C-alpha cells in the first residue's frame, strides 16, 4: 500500500465543496481542513505508485476549485498506536 499526504490550495469560498468531492474519490482515505498556507490535506492510500500518480494528476487536479497541490509521499509510519500494537503481548 502506498500512502501520501496531499496539500491542497483551493479557490476562495470552495473549501467545503472541494473537500466533499475529494472525500468521494476512491483512494482518498481522509480529508482535513487546516489552518495555514494551504486549505486542505488529503490522505491517499492506493496499491501502487502508478495509481498514486493517476489519482493526483487526473483525480485531484481535475476537480473544479483546486488551484494547486503538493504531494508528500510517505516512506515509513511512526505512530504510538503502531508501536503499542507491535509490543503488546496480550497480558495485563
């Protein structure tokens, strides 16, 4: 599974409709509105790099209201939840 975080710059007044459209696309796992320089962060999870390229270039950039994107491919996941699960032996 390939994961990426896509930072999305949206036309003024279009954040809600663009976020809803993004959330409805296969391969888009989550969409967050955020404060800062950009408007949305989309979490993408797809089977291959080729699927990622297609999703970003044809899916996300093709949406009305999307001005530009910046894609951050993930290499490794480091989370407390994952680490706890790895070392949980089931005993209390």
